[in-house]
C-alpha cells in the first residue's frame, strides 16, 4: 500500500504537527506533502523526513508570513501530483484536504477544524494575527471565493475523521459531511503527578489573541495572584504592557522542563474556545484542575466541580468568580489524570491504524 501524508504547512510546532508526527510513526515510509516548510521553526521535528513543498516555498516571506498567501494556497495544494499513491492521509484545518487524487485513491482527512477564517469572522482573524492594514482591507474580498473552494474541496475527501465532537458538528454544518471522532494524541506518559505544589496558576500556549491571555492577566492582576505564562507569539508586547507584578512570562520552555511547571501549579487557566485544547489535556495528565471557559471541546472532557471550575463568559469578572469558587484541595489529582489517559499517543496510533486498515479494505471491495 503506497500512502502519502498531506499537511497544511510546516511553519511551527503545535497540535497539528503532533498528529502528523504520529501518522509518520505509523507509516514511516510515507512522504509528507506540505505547502511550506520552515525547518528552523520546527526545532528538529521532522528533520530527515522526505518532505515535498509547493511553489509557495520559494516566494519571499512565505515561511514567516504564510498568512499573507491564502488566495494562492488552493492553486498550490492542487498542484501536488499524488497519482502514485493508493491512500492519501491528510490532516487539515485549511487547505490540505483539497488535494486532487485519482478516482481509485482513498483520501482520508483528519480534520482539526473547518477553515476558521473562512467560516468565522475573517475581520477578527486579520486583527488576531496582526496583518498589515492594506491586507486587512483586502481579506474580506477574497473570502467568498475561498469559502466556495473550501466547500467544493471537501467533496474530494472520501472519509473524514474529526478531533472532537465540537469539530464533528462544524464539519456537519459547513460541509454537510459525517465524521468519526478520534481525539488527537497527547504524550500522557511525559506528564506526572507531584506532591510538591507551587503558589502559581499556569497558562501554556502561543500568545495569540483568540487564546484570551488578556482575560487571565486582567483577572489575576485584580486578584493579586501569581500567574505564569509559557509561550511566545505576536501578542507578547501588548500583554506585557497590561501585566502587573504577579504575572510572569517564561517564553518558550524546553519540553523536558514543561511537565514540572504543569505538575506543581495550583491550577491551569484555559480561557479560550478551542477545537481541541491539547494543553488542557496535558494539565489533566498532570492531575491539575482547570479554570476553563465553557466553550469548545473542553466541555466534552472536564467534569465541573470534580476536575475544576467553568466560567461562562470570556470576561475578567467571570473568571474572577470561578477563581473564588476554586478550591484545589477538593479535586483528586489521580482521578483527573485517569480521565486524560484515553488521549495517550500509543492508543491514538492504534486507533488510527485500525481505522485506516478497515477503510482500505472496504474501499477495495467497492472499486
């Protein structure tokens, strides 16, 4: 069976790239097709892999400012020649699902989410990612054709896998397609329970606007409680300006040091709406309770009162109320960690492999 992996773009290391890594571990002989590849930004991940890129790779600024090029990405993804493959396994939150394959080829797409800046608020997207003023004005003009392409290209996929029920509902709404839910992999074994406890709350993730670090900073400024923030991103300078003396920015933390920060925090703050929040699952794998916004996929995984507390509005006031209800002594770390074990990476790999083998067998019977 000849199989190819297709990924939107390899310009940072995050949750989507962890899924791709797991796919590569299942099928180590499979090449990776991606629009753009920035080796320096991947910190050694995928080094030595067989990677094919599109014509966008050679355009000025494409590696660092890939969000300037959505109008060209449909053309670029359709330019890949995948005729030699029996199976194409794409993972996508934008363009990878749009590859063109032979009628005999089975295309399975692991969907992180339907394209958010096409189907949600594109003006908010341009603000969140700090695009130049001229680009902000032009983006809405391109959105209608991109929406049409996105909807049409979804028809090229034979089977969808979604990363959460939340995303399955989005796929059903925007593509009119059903999907099988298989949660993304988390390196659960990397995280551990600790008897040692610090006095700080913790946030982990890229510093971008939709993750709403500002809510947490404003709340913890007012509460005068310690909050450590791990991550880098375009929001850093703005967030530093509003941060008080109890807020500490740690930047990028080496992977081997990250579990200690999780294990010793009082609680993990999660004020964003995510399609699948891997950092929240990492906190659960460390046995730590959450302070989470009641939105996105987290409501599928966290039991209120037993694993943390929800707040219902993305506001400082709502988070403050949740912090006041929060009592770390009433949450059982072992119970919280047990709830995270279903996301273990090896379990994910076994589930995906079984799914694909069954899909391939059924596909062969039908052609």
